[in-house]
């Protein structure tokens, strides 16, 4: 037992007791002292009882008596036969366990509290569309209302047990809002799952696809199904009335997901309809309106010696609208070029073509307008002459390596100076040699050998040094004689055979039209001229050293004529001397030139035009110098998960032949790796947009084997779509969703700079299936967010249509870009076939201390949840005070001589 008081202040009245006694002692009346004392005692006790009664004392005694409320779901989703079984069970439970109190709640769209079990049979119910608002509408289930009403059915002070009999499928309300109240009231929930009233082997649980769908863009449609047992169903998908998929699907018991790929052929509102048919004849469908934006627009900028349209062509076939231009065109007017596009792809664009003004426009396009930037590397994107440290690199997810580890290099340039090289070709060859010289460092060694029928050392093999004299000698080359490549290769071998450099390489420039290999070793001869001798003397070479450099006095014999070029080059390869070739001319001997490069473990280049000769030499020199361009075959390795890589099998993909070395930035994500864990495909967020870097190329140099690979087009289309900004606009997000019998409207508005647009007053027109229309006001509910709720009528096959109206802050052009939305409500969720929501019922039982699917004796078992019965004591105290007050009056007024004893007479 426990005693409690409602308030303490009335107890101060007890201090009046001494005053009563003081007054009694000062009484000088004719009443005897004995009568006065007795009256004082009675008055004191009456005052004390009054004070205690006013303090509100309550006696609390613990009890294990149970007050039980049965909450029964009578909606259409519960099997009617089960309702009769549930009533019989409740009657039997009360008779057997005899709870101290019991009451009953029946609920569907709302709830009613009943005192007697038999009253459940007389509860009025109605169907959807009927007008009697007091009757329970069985086409909806509101468990929240059922639980809230049940709380009022308990007697205070008893152990509170709520027996919740339902399938747990809520079509309106949210029972979790009642959880704090149940916990505070110490109500334990014992949930009994009710079987559903639908008999079918499988049904549609829902379907979904991502936001931002575009015209001609493949999008994944995920259809969620549930099967009560293993079965086979037929699924049909219709888009805008046309059946685009028809498939028989084998389902296992429980939840399943079936994936379809859809392509929307037109922009705007598209109705997606999913139909299901089971083997026993059950059929149902679900519909959803999808707003499809216009085709993705890509600005494609490609560099290189000649435009290669491999990537732009395949992207166009994938449904992407491609606008192509050269780097020069893009640099001339970047702002108009970026207007209206969703992404920019830079393919092998030289760094010097993207100046600071272009970089600023690209940065604003990505950061402020949510555009995508895809950077594809190539031969123009490496080293200090590339993007390392530049403005474009700042936007990308990678940092370029300006230079790899410095290499030791001995390089011999074999330049054809025969009559066929006369004029412009020879001048371009000189330019190529000079450009190669410029790339080399002081410690590197270079030799330039001009050859016709015999080799002539224009620059001897020596350290580059200051380069001044070597430049002079290269510029003095002239053309004469016939072509003999064999002797030139022999001379290069002799120059490099004793070299200790880690890299020994020869670059041969010729048209390949040469004399056959000789049968004997060429006679030793002195090469060079007077100016070269003077240069060597000035560099400190003695006569013996000059003879060693300028003569071929090696006693070894050359390979026999039968061995030919292959044996000579193989001999060079055995000495770790590699050979690359540059074929020139109108009709070069490509068989010989390609064979030489192949035997020499080098690269074979073909100059389509004479003007390409210097660039080819520079490319090969940079490769040799070990800068960030790595030309070695490799197969990409997938490391990250992204929509860009979905459905691509890289294990069976062809190899790439090279890439640009780079380092991933801290907050970027590497999706593909090249050799030695180098990043190949990386992405990162930059402001409102995304940037992507692919460090190989996308054309016929490094990706030549990818061009015929089926995954080539799919990969690049997915990379572009993943990086591009969302459909229609990034400034507005207009959503209409259904929650029970309400449509929820939500508009999020951003400025072009990405700031929230506040203080708008957007209005929306609602066109109901009946043809009636109304205008609702969306009120601001968060920064840049406006929302409203619309009550839905009875289900209808026709859709609700929602469209924004021009008004303060929203122009007609913006409204057109946002588009209209449609909401389909063909049937009440109560009639959707689905199993009992066991997870919700189980969690609700556990969170309140009850049990899911309990046995009957577990519901009525004594437990620590017993209550405290409160017995108020103030009525008894008040009655006692009244009785004492009456006795006081009797004592003071009654003529009883016994109270007075001997009469006191005056």
C-alpha cells in the first residue's frame, strides 16, 4: 500500500488547533469546564479531518487485475470467416480467464468503442462511395484510430492488455504515432495476425523507377511481386498504350523482384502500366504516370590530329543528342556552346586549347548549373605540356603526374635523306629532330644519323648538353643519294651496342623503299664534315676519340644477306635496343616499316600528311622519356559501384593499349583501375554537378580494340547519363504522391546558382476524374520547399492531373519546363492483394512489452505490469469531520446534567 496526497497546503489548518484550546480556556460562560474541554476535543478532531480531506489523500494498493480491450479489424482485407472465429475466441477467453474488465473496439476507416461483445454484430458498415458517414467504411484500414480508441476503453489502475486483431496493412493513418502514448499508459499490445481475404498465388506489391527519366534513355523498371507459394505468372508492361514487354516469370515463395528495361520514345507524361496474370485466373494491374524529359544534350569536343567520330557516333546511336565541335570552335565562344546542353565531353583536347576563359565557363557550368564534365584522355593530355596544375585539373577527380621517374636514355634518330626527302619533307624531318632534342635533358645522349646509301653521323652519340651546336648540325642536313635502311640500322646498332643506359632506342624515319640487305659488311668510312670536327674539338674530344665516334672500326661482321632485316633487328633486340618507325610518303612500304617496329619491340607510326612528322617524333620521345603517358596493354578492373558500370563485364572486355598516369583526389571515387592500381575511371561531385575522368582514350589508338566491343557504346552512354544533370531542370523538383486517400504535392525551387527560392506563392490546378477542377495553394514548409495536401475522391480508372499555374515567382516558361503530373488511384489499397504486415505487428508488440501471436494464457498471465488501485480517502474524512461537528453542537447545546456534574450556580 501507498498513501499519497493531492496537495499539502490544507495541512496548515492544523495550526488552528492551539487557537481552539486557547479560546476554550478563556471561556467564562456558565458551561462547565468538562463540557468545554469535550467540545474543544471534538472541534480539534473535526478541524484535523477537514484539513486531511482538503489535502486529497489517496490510498494506493497494487493489483494484478486485468483490463483487456479487444481491437478487431473488420475491413475488407480481413477474411470474413476469420471475423466469426475471432468473436468466438474472444467470448471463450472472457469466460475462461474472467478479466476484471473488458471492452471492445471495431475499426476500419475509423473506430467505435463498445461495452458488450454482442454489440459488434450490430455495428453499421458501408462500402466505398456510400454516403453514411457514421458507419464504418470497410474499404480502408486505420489501425492508428483503432489503437487510439482502445486506450479510452481501459479502466485506470488495472493491468492494461490490448489484443490487436488485424492483418497490419494500413491504408490510412500511421499506428506508430500512437506508440509513445501506449508506452506512457503502460499498455501492452498482443497482436494476432489476421488472414487476408484474398485468395491468389501471387500479386503485385509495387513498382518503381528512378527520377529524371529522359527520352530515348534506357531506364530500369523494378516490379516487386509476392507469391504465397512457388508459381508462374505472366507480366506485361505497357508504355503509353503500347505493350513493350511480355514475359512469363517463375516466382519462388515470398518476395521477388523482376527487372525490365524501358526506353521512352516521347517526352512528356507517359503512362506505365504493369499487368499480372496468375495460373488460377487472378489478374491485376498497377499504373503510374512518369514525366519524361527531352533527350540528353551533349557537347562533344574532340582534339587530335584528325577528328575521329567513333565516340560521338556511338553516343548518337544510344539516343543522346550530340553537338560536336573542335577545340578551336569551343574556345572561340564557350558561353553559347554550353547553353542548353546537359554535359560536356572533352576527348583528347590539348591543354593549350582551353584557356582561362574557357575553364571559367566550364567551372560555372558544372558548379553552378549542375552540368556534367567528362574528361577523356589521349596523347595530348600528359606531362607538363598537358593539364597538370591547370584549371581543368582543378575540376576533375584526379591530379595528373607532371613527370614520372627520370630515365637514362640513349636515343638514335635515323633520318632518310635520300632524293625522295628533298624539299619540305626534309625540313619537317629536321623540325622533328629539333623538337625531340628540345624534350631531352642534359644527361641524355642523342645521335642523329642521316642516311642515303650510306649512314652519315650528323650528330655523334654524346650527352645533349647545351644543345646549341647539335641544333646547328641538324639544321645543316641536305638530301642526296638512294635509300639503304639496312646500313642505317647497322650503324645504329654499332652506336648503341656498348651503351649502359637503361633505355636504348632507335627512331627510323623513311618511306621504306630501300635497297636489299648487302652480303658483306660496309667498308669503314669517316662520317661527318669540317664543322662537326670543329665542334667535337671544341667540346674537348681528342683525335682518337673522334675516330672512335665517327668511324666504324668494329671487327665484327654484319649478319648475312639471308638473315636480312629481321635477323639484324632481332640482334638489336637481344642487346635491349628497341626500334620504332615513322612511315612517310604517298605509298610507303608499310609491310617493312611495321615489321621492323614489331621485331624491334617498338611502335609503328604512319604520317598521313607530311606536317604530322614532328608530332609523331614528339609523341614517341615523350613515351620514351617516361612521362605520364603509359603505353602498355592492360584490362580494366572494376573497383566501384555506379550506374555508369551497370551491366558491363570488364573481365571479358578487350584490352586497352595505354593510359595517362594520374592520382585520384581525396574525395573522388575510383570506378575502374588500370595497371599498378592506377585510376582509369574516376568521378566526383563539384558544386551542383559531377565531373568524370577517363584516363585512356576513346578512339583508335589505345581503345582500338574497344571500338568493336558491344560494351563500348553502352559504357559510354551510361557514363554520360550518370554525369549529366537531371532531366528537364535542376531548378525545380515537382512531385505528386499518394498517401492513403490524400495526394501530397511538393515543389522544391532553386535559383540557377543553387540557392533556395523562398517567398513564392505557387498555385496548382487539380483536375479530378469527375471533370471538376480546383486550385490549391502550396505553402512554404521548408527552405525552397512548398507543399499541399489534396483529399482524393473514391477510386476511379481516370487519373488526377496536377499542373502548376504561373504566378509570383514562376514564369510560363518555367511551368512548361516543369511539366504536369498525373496520379492514378484506380482502386482502394484495401483491395490490393498482399500478406499480413507481420513486421509491423511484431515490432509494435515488442516495443510495448507484449507479444506477437501469443497463446491465450500468455495474454492473461500475471506480470509486473499490474496496476495500482487508487482509493480516495477524502469522502470518509469529510464524513468524519461532519459527524464530529454535529457532536460538537450536541455537546454544547444538550441539557445533559451528566456532562456538567455538579451545577455551578452563581
